[in-house]
C-alpha cells in the first residue's frame, strides 16, 4: 500500500503502538474501529508493519565488509555481559568507529543493515543488542518491545555505554568514535554526548529524545540532530534543546525533514521517505567523515 493511501489517524495509532505497551492485537482492533478515508483501517495498519527481508540494502555476504557477532564485558549492566553485531570494512584498518543504537525493541534486522551501510562507507560499526543479557532480540518487534520495557533503564543504558567504550578501544578502531541511533537510540546518542565527553567525536541522533537542558553544558561532541517534521512526541522538546545548545555555544546543526513522520529513515515500513532518508544518511556519513577522519 502506498504511503499516501494510509489515513493519518492510522499513522498516529501506529506511533502510539510503537512507543507504548500496546499489543499487535490491540493495534489491529483499534485500527479496524477507526473511520478512515479510502479503505480499511485494519488493512492500513497491517501495511505499516515492518518487512525486513525486502528492506535489506547491504547483504551480510557483501565483499566490501566482514560481519560477525561479538561478546564483551559490561560491568554494571543487566548481566555483566553484552553482545553486538560488529561489521568491519574490507582492509586491515584501523578504522574510524561508529556505534549504531537500536530503537525500543532490540537489535532487529533493519539496525543490522544500518551497521552494514556504515561499514561500506569505511567505518568500523557496532550495533549492540540491549536485549542480549535476557536472551537477545527474539525475532519479532512485538516481543522485543516487551523485553526491552522489562529491563532496568539505567542498566540498559550502561550496557550501551559500555558498548561504545568497547568499540572505541577495539583493535580495529582508530579511537575516533561516532554514534548514531534511532528513536530510543537517538535519545541514547544525545545522552552519550553528555556522558562520554571528548571520547565521543561526533553524534547523529535520529528523532530521539533530547538530553536534559541542565546536562547540555557537559556536551563536547559536535552533533547533527535529525528530526521528522511530523513527530509531536519527540519534537515537543526540540526548541528547548536548541535554545540550551545555543546558550552554551555547542557545535551542532539541526535538520527537520519536510513531509516526514517519525521513523522516516526506516525503509522496512511505509513511514519510510526515500528522498529524505537518502539526504539524511548522506549528511550523516559526511558528518562522520568530517569529524572522525
């Protein structure tokens, strides 16, 4: 189904489904009850679910990269151990490094694909799975969302922070660390900028919650902050964040992508906006190449 055929009320319901503990069944039931233009709310709702197989852009067998899963220590985290998807560019390195932080459902195939995209551009990429200490991404987003919600948020964040430090110190890394993330992961990147100080050389959060205004003075890394135009939940704090960054003379740029919704970079669902996602990714890669070398 084409994106322009999906009623805005169904998009809004899908955003609520993604960001809450609403089950898939409840999402479908509520969509079916909506009065929509141009068809069935249930059909529209089903069209919004991700299709990861068709969305893959870089194969894990691509000759330009080498991908594998790695385990590493994570003191203070959920279990003391973590696991992530490490993708190395062809060649011996060392390489500038980029950590890719998932949404609120664990390390799904889309985020693994984003890590491969970064590696193709010459970055050593790590996509950690915050669900690894409790069994890992379960193979579907609904169960993954429930699993991630069950975790202690501080311990989950510690696991991701330890993942960034693991990547920075990896033998294939040149020590220049960048971070990008989406939705929940975008918020993590904003907080990485606070907590990693000069260890983070560049951050690119996509439609993530802002860092707290009182923490902004601690930010050292240059930031490229990517927003969807139609994203009320995230954008509610955008102006406050911008004012705090300007007040403390931080190095940042904000982009708002016209005609987009939350999740516009994710090409596995109809929220995807090909033109704007391409522009956002090109800007992201250029930003990392500028600041990470």
